[in-house]
C-alpha cells in the first residue's frame, strides 16, 4: 500500500471529525469494585455518510438497521462507543440531547430550526465486572463526551476504553490514519478509532509482539521480541473469561463514498481486526465497526467498464487502507493502555 501516516496518526486526520471522552475511574478500583467505565463519541459536524458491519456473535447496538444502504437516512451526526453493556446505550440519549441543543440532526420543521432529530448509532463493550457493576455510562456521560469532542484526544485507558480488557491484558482506545500516495485515491485520508476489548489474544505468546505488527513489522512501533522471563510472566496470566468481550470502532475517510461504499469499507476494515486479534469475530464477541465518509476530498476516477462504478479503484484503495488502520489502531490501544483494576498493561509486561 502506497501511503504514509497522517499528521496526527489519528481518526481526526479526516478533517471535520471530532472525538470526545467521558469516564469514571477510581484510582483504587479493583475487579468488581470502584468506578471503571466510560464512553467515547465521534462527532461529525454537519453529518457524514455512514454504514456499519457487525461480525461478532454477541453485539450490543443501537440504530444499526438505519444504516443499511437500502434504507432512507444517509447521514449520521455522531457515533457512540460505550462501556456498560446494554445499559451503556443510555449514553446515546445524552449525545442526542447535546446535538439537539446545537441544532444538529434531521430538520423536521422548516419553520422551526430547533425541531431536529439527531442520528446517533451506538455500540457497546461488556466491561461491567472490571469495576462496580452498578456504575455504567449514563445520558450525562454521553452529553459530556459530546461536549468534549475535539481534534486532539487521549488514547489508552480513557473513555470507552477505561474498562476494556484485551484477552489477558488491559485493552483501551487506539487510533491510526494513513494518507494515500500516488495511484487511485491519491491524497485521500483514511483513519480508524478502535476500542479493543476482545476475548481473543492480542499478542503472540512465542514472541510477546502484538499480532497486529504483522503487516508493518515490529520496528514500525518501536518494538522488539520479549525476553524469556517476560514471556513466562505474560503467558502465566489467567485467560480472560467469557463475559468481558467485544471490539468496536469507527473507520473514516474524506473520500466521497456513497452508503454502499461505506458498507464495503466497514466490511473490509474487519480484516484488520482479524489480523490483530486471535480469535476474532467469535460467538463471545460483538465485534462492530462503523464507517464514515465526509466527502471532502476530490478524487480522480479512471475509465472503467460500464458494469463497474467509476470510483471502484479508489474504493479498493480506501478499503485496503481501512484494514491497515484498524490493525494499527488495535496495536496503539494495547501500547497506550495503562493498568486498571489490577489488569496488567502490555507496557508493564513488555517494557520497550
């Protein structure tokens, strides 16, 4: 792939997108007690074309049927990624309230600009046993995360990643981006933001390297194989149970994709998830990826047979980049995470 990382190596390298976090974290939290949950909002001022692809057997979602390319609504205003399992979907109400107050949504009354219906699809991870079961994201969490949305944002054990656990180690929020080089889609930006919380493993037990370094190589992330002692300690960790699962996220581009193109980008992006997590898409996970297209970039199309869409080669390049961004974002989540509730972080087990 002819591409380089964007200036921030972040979801918000797709101009116009903003990210905000809100979480509750008790520094003394232990498994089953203390606050350790949160949510993350991806905001698209003015709206963005969107789609979704759900691959896990146990998803928790809201407004995903609306994103079918055959349905009427073509744009979303924000995407919510949240902890708290199905309870955490309540945080979407707060995101809608913030959007309504800022008059963002589908206009429903030409005579009254205050009458809008914001579109906020959402997906959850199951993080409840990491902290206190009764503390989960509420509508106020969603409102505050939307209020905090900005170009620059934190990674790791923040927002929806506070209670995330990736196999036997701490999960979290990660992000990555690429700008396509010469060829179809030159100058187009593709990015991803991932909340890594899988039942599967995120590192190779033989080397200690994250599975997701396979495409780029460990040197891309400044990593090297672990020592024998480090491997022994990491491989002795208890295997994650079956109740703390699901990897969710958003892939985005400034290419002018239609809903069907977004659907294809979301589907292909799951290849990156499968390269970085083993196993992925299990019956115990709810793996869900949303796709956004802002359409701000200008593209040059090449002559194609009449049976094919004119932007087919651009779409192919964007889909390839989306999978790479997801793979890198999962590694970023693991490297950026810090220990919470006694769950060890990758950086604790394998100091660089």
